[in-house]
C-alpha cells in the first residue's frame, strides 16, 4: 500500500512486536497519518514478523552477522528501508545497537521506545532494577536515537506508580500497555509535522523540546 500523504515507517523489531502491532493498528484505523512500509528483524523467528504479515505488511529478516560485521547488516537494512520508501525508522524492541554512522546518516529520523523514565535506567532489565531499587515511579520513554545508547532527546514519557510488593511481570505488563499509547502518539505528531527535527534538536508545536512531556497513567 502507498497512502498519499502518509508518513512511511520502517519498523525494526527483535521479538514479540506488540509496539509494532499497536502502531500498525493505529495506522490502519486512520488514527495517525502514517503507514508501516516494512518491518525488519535480525531474527527470522521473531514472532512480530508473523504478526506484521497478518497486518498485510511487507517483512524482511536480515541475519545479524555479529557485532564486528554490523556494517553488513546495516547495509542490507538501509537498502530494505530505502526500497520501502521509509521516511522514519522506528525501533520497537530492536535489541541491537546501531552504529554511529548509521544513526548520524538519519539524524532526527530514528525513534526508539525504552522501558524506563530515562535518563534513569538505560540498558537492559529495567523493571527488575526499578523494583530492586525500591522506586516508587516507573514508566517508558519515546526518544530520538543518537549515538549515545538510550541517550537521545526524549519526547514523551508515560509515568506510573509502582505498587507495593508488585511483581516484575505485572509491572512490565503495565508499562507495556502505556507504550502502546505513547509510541503511536509521538509518531502521529511526527506525521502531522507537529514534531520536527531542527539543527538544535526536536521541536514540538513551534517550541524547542528541552524536556520530555510526561503523561501520568495512574488509574
Ligand atoms: C518494549 O518493552 C520496549 O520498551 C523495549 O522492548 C520491548 C519490546 O516489546 N524496547 P515488543 O516487542 O514491542 O512487544
């Protein structure tokens, strides 16, 4: 499909792809002016690839040749993104680190979602670490990707209260449910050009975005 005026997305996944599905659903329901042009994964067995096909989305599995040969993967990924006409790269549970060159070539055109209130808890196992530290608040962050891991400009965060004695399973499920709301929302802002990337970083609604917006989810 090629919907006129829709922002074309190239989504990179490594696993389940629930964020990809949430984004694809909102695109197909016409709730955001975007279209998933292709879903790529370095894991052919990633469940999200099958889900994407159920949505009628083109998929590509590109083998990961090892970190030392990352350029090989990135070349194939870049070609697939270009073939699909992807304008925005959306990382959704993509578990590999892209090279500074790949990221620099797409400044302001790669988004990621991370399961913590960045800058707290970059990296892996965030829910477990949040519980171990006895944090009272947790959430997820949609941010632009730069060469600093989980360190690019933050756009929107979901914030929720950690329940006393809560398990990692329930906390991660609650955080993920908020991801499915905030990620499509930011993509929608980008599609509507409310969110733009300038030489000094992201702007939202005509103002520099120096701090992320925060949405509380404490029903
Ligand atoms: C999400 O929790 C996201 O924050 C993290 O990886 C997970 C991906 O989940 N980056 P899914 O594949 O979208 O279900």
